[in-house]
């Protein structure tokens, strides 16, 4: 299942990791491990953030995606299920509309 993983990095320990020259290497290792289909870095509520499109096969896979961010950056992580346009077409919206209208 495609999921959007959003990560919010608090200023600390991220600032300290940057000063120590470790932040980039850690992020590289995490990206190598979680292998996102897409990865973007941005600002989120005044903090550093990341948005990653990942494929979650089983609920038990979730810790493998978030623990690296929790343990290394004390980050906040959120998951959202996402659909492609093709997935949305398969959802049967017309039938659901008839059933629930």
C-alpha cells in the first residue's frame, strides 16, 4: 500500500548533528534503508521536514520506516494512505454514491 510518510525534525538534535557533520550521512543511510519512491525535504511548522512516498506491505513494516527517524532525530512521523488516479478509479465512487446518497 502506498503511504505518504511525513517527518518533522526538531531543531535539536538536528542542529547538533549538522554541526558534527553527521546529519547528511544519517539521512542518506535512512533513505537507503526505506527506499522511498519519492523524497522531498521542506519546512513544516517552522521546523525541517521531509515527505516520503513509501510502499508499506504489512503493518509490521511501519517501525522499519519510522524508528530511524525517531532514534536518530527525535522526529515526529505521520503516515497517510495515498491513491494514484488509477486507484481512485477502482474505488467505485459511483456505486458508493448510489448506496449512500
